[in-house]
C-alpha cells in the first residue's frame, strides 16, 4: 500500500496538489497487489477487464498483435501510471498489457474507482488531467509513426520516457534505468531492430545519450 500510494501520489501531484489525506485515500484504493514476471501478460487482448491496473514498480507496455503474430507497442508504462482509467466499461480488452521487467501491479476495482470519483474531487481531477496528458502523448506517437525520421522518433521517445520517470522521482544525476531492448524500441517506433541500433549509435556519437 505504501509503494502504491507513493507511486500514484507522485504522478498525480504533477497535475494537482496531493495532500496527506489524499495519499491516505490512494493507499486504500487497492487491496490486491500482484507480481508479474518479465515478458508475461498482465491482461490479454480479448479478456474481460475487471480492474484498473496501477503500475507500482517496474516497466510494462500496451500492445496490439496482428493475426500473423506481428506486434505493435502503442505505449510504455512506468511506475505511477494508471492503465486505462475506464477500461472496465469494455466487454473485452481491445489490446494487451505486458510486463517488460518484473512488474508489481495493483488491481483497483470498479467500486473503488466509482467511490473515488464521487467523494474525492481533487484526486478525480488529477486523474482526469493525467488522462489528457496520456492522450497528448499518444498523439505524439502517431506523429512519430507518420512523419518523424528514425532519428527523431528515437530521440523523442527517449525524452518522453525521461520526463515521465523524472515526474515520479526515478531520475538521479540526469540518468535513469532503461530496461527496454532494441526490439522493444523497434516495436514501438515502427523500425527494424537494425535501424534502431544504427540510430542509437548516431545519438551516442552526437553525445545526446
């Protein structure tokens, strides 16, 4: 509960001032926290969603898979991220969520979310603003896939993740953990792993990473 409270409170504090009483409410949001091994699904496409998932620790991704097995990563998820705030209104998932590293995830029930929205407007407002930011990030991903060069795609993604990690206190001395493989980056940016490798080398030569 403490870890969950800290992760989510830090995230929401970027949008609305979170008080000590708000943190207490957040800590009580979920009584179910589980660990998902690396490269395993939190929930699969087609499954019935019953919870909102909160990333407490570790990295995850949101992805779509085509019938022939090709996979597109459509978002990366880091500690403090709430996965699909209203996902439980769907009859079945239209995408999957998978762990990249060892993942600690809290499952927040529908009733808890409804009570939160009704009785704690400050937290509800922060969650709403957080969802707007996520939509803005998704638009940038669309622009990257449609218009940005490989160099721009990788650079933009690195900056995005750095800023998001800094928001939840996971940046120290201008550096952060980065567990993504070149294959992960390729699946997120629409490039081949070879192209990602070449682009990262260019960024290193320019002393940007």
